[in-house]
C-alpha cells in the first residue's frame, strides 16, 4: 500500500477529531473558565453522546473532554464555535428578509385536439356505404366537402312518399312527409333538388359540417352501417389543448387566465405562450393531482396531438413573504428547522414551518422574523450538536408554556381512541390513573400541536403522555400506538408493575 493511500484516511480521521472537539469543548485560551468553575460533565471527543460525571477514557481509549457552562442566559441547544473552526467548516450566513415570491409550477402534459371543435358523424337509418370519399385518419376536410354516399331503402321510401304527397296537393300529407325526410337526416338542399326534379335518388350524399382533420375513421367502403356506429370524427388543429397535472399542495396557486409557457422536445428552440382556460373541479383520485386545461394557438400547425409538453405555469406572486435560502431548511420526518446564527460564534437550531419554495428561496410561515440570520452551509453538523444539547420538541414546548413539568404533573396512560375531534383533539377512553386517583373514564383531551394524529383511527389502542398544565388544563404531549393483540394484558401489567420501587427496563435505540 502506498503512503498516499494511508495518509488520506489518517488526515480525514484527524479532521473529524478537530471538528468534534471544537464543537463540544472550550478553546484553550483566555476564555477558559477559572479553575474554581466545575465542568458540567466529561464527553468523548469522537462521540458527543458518551458522557460521564468524572474524568476518564472514552471507549476508543481517548481522554474525556470537560464541558463547562459558558452562558447562564443561553437557551438550551446553543452551540459556540471559535472563528477559526467556523472558517474551517465553511459556515456561511444568510439573512432572513421579506420579498415578493414569484410562484412557478412545473408540470407536464400531452397535446390533444380542441374538444370543442370535434365533430362526430352518424347516420339515422340502416344502409350500405356505397362510396367513401375519405381515405384515412389525418386527412384534411373542408366544410361542405362530400364525405360518403349512403344507400338506404328507408330513405328511398321516404322520398317516394314525399313526391306522392306533393301530387295529392294535400298540405297535411306534404308537411308530414317533409318532416319525415328531415328526421332521417336529409338536408334542405337535397329536398329542394327532389322537389325540382321529381326524381327519387337511390343514394344520398353526406357532407362535412365543419373544417378539420379526420381523427377517427371506423368504416370502409361497402360496409353495412347502423345509427349507433360512429362513422368518423374530425377535429380542428388551429388551437390545441393541454391538460396539466398539478400537485395537490399547489392547487391554490392556480387561477384562470394565468400565463403558461410550453416547450417541446421536437422544437427545443421554440416556446409557446398560452393561458389556463379551465380548472377542473375535482381531484384526480389516481395520482392526487388537480387538472388544468391550457389553450395554445396553433396557426402554423406545428403542434401535433399526443406530443409530450413541459409546462411552466406562472402563478400569482406572494407579497412580503419572509424567506430564507432553500438550502438553509433542514427537513426531517416530522418537522422543519433552521440553524440560527446568534452572533459571537453562537448558533442554535430552531423549529420553523416552511411554506412555498420557488427560485432558490423558501417561505417561512412561523419561527423566524425579518432581520434574523441563518446558516446556509455546514448547518447539518451544527444542527446535530445543537440537538444533542437540547431536544427540539421539549425546547419548543418550554418556549410556548414557559414552565417545567414535574414528575407529579406528567403520567403515562393507556387507553383507546373513541373519537377524532376537531381542533387537534381526541376523545379517549383511558384506564385508571393511580398517581392522580382518577378512575377509568372517557375524556376529550387536547393534543400538542407537534404530535401527529393523522395516522390514528377510531378504536386504536394507544399509550400517551398526559401533562397537567399550570392553568389546570391537560395536554397530551406524546402518543404511541399499542399492539391490539397484547394491549389489554400489557396495559394491566404496566399499571401494576409501576408500583414497584425498582424496575429493570431493557431498551434498544438508535
């Protein structure tokens, strides 16, 4: 093995020691606390979770590092980093500010005929297709162009009846025979020719009602056809429809007449501009999207049905939105957070609620205000260390309630969900609470906002943490689903065994 292959891992290992040591320990300079100050605890340089109340060695054989309480006024989770280490980590700061956010929706769709221009052709009698003047799908037809000739005995008899009624000069018979011809689909022009020449035609011709292109052709010359058979369909290509699929979370951004820019793989150098013509009132149940119909002008006929299109929908702007760079937001399964830059080398993770993301910026709905500063690079390492110092959910609860919950004000209870209520509340049938001398009962309890209840259903067996607040109210601060098969036995066992002075608990966790 070459020297370079050995040196690179050793340098990376050494850098990891330096970074971790810098985040969890005091720099050895004039800021070191006096000797009379006692360390809070000792921690392993390579594992900040390994803590001891006295000096010693880490599992890797390294000396434990003392950690001192630097600032009595600092909130839990505050981390201090020296300027040198901050530069080494590449920490970059960005300001929280207000701006107008331009919301763009990226979507896709397939080109299709303008359905308002589609014309379907049927006949109203049984007969034989004597002559077909359209060859195939895609043929262009003009309004008034002959499409096919039809022979039908019923049409022949109707013409003969009309001529016979004319000869009788009976107005009622003539009117009745005339209405029958019109009902069978004979045009006014053909009726005039019949009156003029007094000659029955064995075949009648049918003509295009509007200009367009043949989109469907279901017959061939000589076929026997019936009224229920669609002979052909035509559609106009002077305008094209595209149905865009928009995610459910962006549905509120859509507005009729919003401009849309379209690009096609067939013409990468060209762009088409259109507008939203219609927003469908229902959600697509298969892919959970809202559909919007967009109309594009196609005077040059470059756009073809079934082409794949990429769409950029320009939604209305958000005014004076509080934003941060998108890379500053850290996403986890149940929350979003950012790392605040407090100044003087101090940082702290804080929970936020993120909104719209557009053009490299993310809207912050709650948790930040204009003028603050956040970390936009190397924030994951700082966030990890801040989370070690203080649990984020507990810190958020302390900021909201401004009170500590003692052991006597918090109990663990087993029960079952009897009803899901509005306002983030549950109706729960719980077991007796011996600590508070409560019997088993059914209660309506509020649930802490950061505790998810979306997966709960009526009848679920749960274990939950119940807090008694200073104002006399009760709040559910933690919920765990219980196994249905073993919930009854385990619930009774848990309540009885809690009376013992000592308990041995076997745990496995990350």
